């Protein structure tokens, strides 16, 4: 009897970019999560199912065994730094970067090396605090859940820490990158018990994903 696998994924860009990787392991969802209201999606393989959840919940579902494996952004894993998971593979999808940005007018006369105290709006308080702590800069962190670019424009914060892909949204709102924090991509994460109890199925999945990523 084959070992069953539950794979945790989030909707949107990561799901779409993960499809070719899953296809390399002969895993094809039978429904589109953007069209279906189902949160558990069957695949062409009776031994594999997908659970569709928020990106920030993927590590939790995998850590506690509600899913055997998952695909999570490095930003989520860095922010949830204490999750107990295996992280065997960088899938190279969902690429972007985490940066510090500020209004262009401020940046024209600003030097990040002179910062002593900053007020930052972000949805990544742990990453932000760790980054500035290493630099010896005190931080006042305002946690937001969206529209980060608005915060400096209305005086809520001096700067933001956020993910950037093309930089278009920053430019359209008069912001510029002034510090680079990390390169971000999506990783395969594996439940530690599943790695032992479902070793054949998990390792087979990793092998096919590795081959596709390398190609």
C-alpha cells in the first residue's frame, strides 16, 4: 500500500509556480483553487491531496502534522523562526527580496549608516527587529497587514520593511529601496515525523522536485 501525502499550499503566485514542479512528480490537482471553494483538493493520484491555506499558516500545518509537506516562502520561515521543520529544498519559485524603503525625498539626503533610531511599518516584526538589532539601531515597529507603502506617505512611519519584486509599487508611491535585507524564494518544508514514517513517499517527492529545479 502506498504512503499517502498531504501537501500544504497557498493560493496565488506560489500555487501557480508550484504546478510545474508538482507535475514533475506526477501530481496534478483536479480542481483550480481560484475557482473552487474547497480547501482540500484531490489530485490525479489517490495517495496525494492538497490543502489550500494562507501562506503564513503553511509552516504551522506542517509542523503539527496536519500536512506532511508544504511550500512556504523564506520570508514566512524567517518570521516564524522557531518552527520545528525540515527545510530540504529551495524550490526557486516566488522570487523577490526583502528591503527597507523610504520616501525618495528623504532618501536623497539620508544615509542608513547614520541611523540610530527608526520607526518602521511592516508585517515582519521579527525580521525587522533582528535586522536592525544587528546594526545597533533602535526600532519602533508598527505592525501592519497590508498597504505598507501608505505608512510613510501619511506619517505613520519613517520607513517600511516589505517584499519587493519589480519595485513598481514602490516607485508609483514615491518610495525607494535603501537597504537590502534578504533574497526570498519558496522552500519545501517537511514534517519531522513524516520524514521518518513516510520516508519513501517524501524522498520520492524531494527527488522529483530536485530534478525539476536543477533542470
